[in-house]
């Protein structure tokens, strides 16, 4: 399973930009990688783990803006079509339950 986080945060003031950088840094330190700007993704084992990660995100969410989370299966993630651009080579896209890197 994958947990995808989408966010739209204000950057009008220096405090807004600081909150944006801190939120992005916290996502990365919690195992997320960037799919595209303001869209981050992380592998999770099951729905319980996904809910735990969402609770962690809620603990460091910025005071303003919008943050959404969505759980998708590996099959759905593998079926993403890239209209423009290419997928980064460091992103694992497989339907297998166990991937050894």
C-alpha cells in the first residue's frame, strides 16, 4: 500500500515559507519521497500503519493551508500513467508484497 500526501500551503510571508519548509522536511524524515511538487508518497504495510502515519502528520501539520492524505494499493500505484515527464528511477513500482533492494 502507498500513502500519498497532497498539500497546498501559503508562502506569502516568511513565517509561511518557514512552515512550508518545516512540513516538507518532516515528511521526508518520516519516509516520504516527492512524486511531484506538493505530492509526496510513502509505502505502508497495512491500513493500521497508514492511520498511524496520518496521525503523525497531524502532529506536525502547519497552522494554515490544506493537507490531504490518500491510501492506494500497489496495483493502483503501478497503474499511474505519466502523461508528461518520466518516473524517477528511485521509485519502486511493483505489485509484489516484499521488495528487496
